[in-house]
C-alpha cells in the first residue's frame, strides 16, 4: 500500500513542470529560514529584557515596511520587471536583516533588522506568488500549483520552527538567522544557475491564447480600475482570514497562557507543543485539501472555508466554560486547519483569475497587502478586548459572528 501511494506521488510530481518545481523548492527553503525568524525572534529579544512594547514596535515597523515595498513591487511587476530579479533583491535584503538581528544587542539594531526584514517580505511575496501561475501548464493548472506552493510554505515553516526550537535547548536560538542566511544563499544559487529553466514574465504571457488577450484588451477599454472593484469582495474576505491567521499566531497562545472563564491556564511547554501541533497539521493537510478541491469553484471553497472557521471558533469559545477545555481546543484545530488550507491556495488562484493580465502584479501586491494590514490592526483590537474582559472568549465569539455575516459575499467571488 505504501509503495503504491509513493508511486502515485512520484508520478504526480513528474507531471509538474521543472520550472514550477524550482519555484516550489525556493518557497520551501524560504519558509524554512523564515519560520524560525518569525516565530522565535520575540523570544530572543525578550531574553535581552526588551519590553513587549519594544518588541511590538519592531513587528509594527516590519509591517509598515512591507506595506510600502509591496505597492512598489506590484507596480514594477506590472511594468514587466522580472520577478526573478525581485526575489534576488528580497534575498539580499533578508541576508542583511539577518546580520543585523544576529548581532543586535540594542533596540536600534533590532529596529533596523525588523525594518529590512519587512521590506524583504514585501518584495518577496508578490513576486513569488506571481511566479506560480507563470510556471504552470495545461497539465498542472494554477489551482494545483498554488496548493503545492502553500504545502511547501507550511512544511518549511514547521521545519524552521523545529530547528529553531532545537537551538533553544543548546542556548543558541540565534541560529535561526544563520539558517535563514544559508537558505537565502541557496535560493540565489537556484535562481542564478537555473535561470534558463524558470520562465520569465514575458515568456509566460506570450503563451496566452488570442482569445484571452482579446478579452483582456476589451475589459481594459471599459475601465482601467474596474478590476479593483471586482476584487473588493475577495479583498474583504482576505483581510478577515489573514486577520484570523494573525490571531491564531499571536492571541491564541496568550489565551492559553491566561486561561478561560473556567478553563485553567496552561504552562509554556504545553502551549509550545500545541502551537507546534497546529503547524504540523497545516503541513500535513495543505496539499491533500488543495488537491481535492482544485476543480471546485471559488464561491464553494470560500463558503466551506468560512463554515470551517465558524465551527473551529465555536469550539474555541466553548472551551472557556470547561475545566478540561483544552480538549475542545485540540478539536478546534481540525476545522481551523482545514479552513486555512482551503483559503490560502484558493485566494491566490482567484486573484490571478479575476485580474487583467497586465495588472496581475498590482493585484497580487494588493492581496499580499491584506496580510500586513490585518497584522497591524487585528492583534491590537483583540488585545484591547482581552485586557477589558481578562479572557479571549469575546474575541472568538465576535470572529464567529463575522464568519456568518461574510458567507453571503462568497457568491460574488469568481
């Protein structure tokens, strides 16, 4: 049975274009480097007696830098600037930021490192997201390409966090920055030595048939900005779901540490295990879920995503009222994981399908922008609620209600 299963996976991988394999490999190594940096950097600077406010200021600085570079990157990509060159620039800036953070002993160096890290992320994400559909073909469509890419992201982040966690046992957590530098250098190697295999923006656009080109030109004559209004429902949903992702990353561990209305607080070791479990579940489910739903329409997938989120947050809300509520939190991880596995590849694919060819760079940049905006706002608002009520119950309850209200707009998403 295992041999048959392995053979099927191998046969499927053989159908993936070589250029797309290289893009997926690049995303895997980027995620390995970024995983430890994103999740473990706060621990490093907390040990230097940085206040929560200072650490939060660094994260906010990174978010603002990312917002700025995303806009400029989208504009350059629309002007046919090579996404490969943009990824190289992002890798170079990331390496410089890693050096700053590795040697940082004061707030200024930390702030500069976070600024550069955010700028690198803002250049990288629109570029690597655009690279996926440009390297797909008639056998492997963009929906499957994004499912594979998001699987690589999930596996990479999980591995990065695990390696960084091992570093903490040897009291060398800063190894995460050295690992990120090695990963960036390896991506440079892929982009330089395999440059003829990976398709450029121009080569991929030339493969579009005449019917697609005529349709794109016709739509652009009607309005240069109509495409933005058509994407508003999807951007609204993206702002919400990316906000949910931020809350699960930052507020859920806080909720577990504080405890619920009846549910007791958990130790740091137990919380770390639960966070790792959540990452592992995403890594396991991402590709199967994306592959199974690849031929479903976007409206169905986003409704299913919201229903799954609703179920997950109902379990999180109910966990507050039970002494053994941790069991309900474990159950909630399943629908929450499924929801994120549905949303991430589906949203990227919908952006590509719903935007004109010559504006796809800007569309991907705006989509990526939602991650930065939600990271700036959602944790702050959730933190205010927790400070007021001394529990995250109201946060999860409000998120559940928003899920219900957003379901009707899914009909308007292509």
